[in-house]
């Protein structure tokens, strides 16, 4: 009987741990860009995309669809399964930010950059340290 209770308790802990690691966690990334080298026709639509990967290793944590932006800088608020804080203060995620301008001809200007960060920074609002240069 004691073995059954122990096994049941152990299985409950395993299930609870699995559900916790798969929970949706909110995150936020604020970024800006320089479009002084862009030569697009009016009207222009500004689009962005964010990819978060584990660092090191590169396992995908989250990839957004292309979203429309209306101002520079822009703050993207999203959520991802399994996003966690780092075990120590070292970065454990790489954030990739893509920006593209489209006009009546298609994509007329674009740029991207990446930076490493911690989970805690993503939970609060990760201020992307680089200005993304569009060409």
C-alpha cells in the first residue's frame, strides 16, 4: 500500500512539473529602428517579427507571425510556452527582431538584429539594445 501511495505521489509531481513547464508566460520586447536609408513609395506598412531561441543551443522558444506596427519604437507583448528565468544571471535566450517596410511594390526596406538576454528581462520588458538599421 505504501508503494502505491509513493508511486501515485511521484506521478502527481511529474505531471505537475510537466504542466508548469508548458505554461504560457507573458513577455515583452521593446525595439527601435533607423529607416533613414529606406526609399519606399507611400503608403508604407511597417511590419515586425520576433523569434526567441534558447542560448546556447538554439532551441526555438517562440516565433511570432508578422505583425503591423504604427510607431517607432515599438513594444511587442507576447506569450510563450516554457519561457523561464535563467538559472544564474547569464543570458539564456537570444532574441531576433526583424523589421520590414512594404509598399505597393512589396518589401521595399528591411533589417534585423539579435541580442542575448535573461528570462527575467523578457518578463519585465526587454529593451533591445541595438537600433535595427533598415536598408
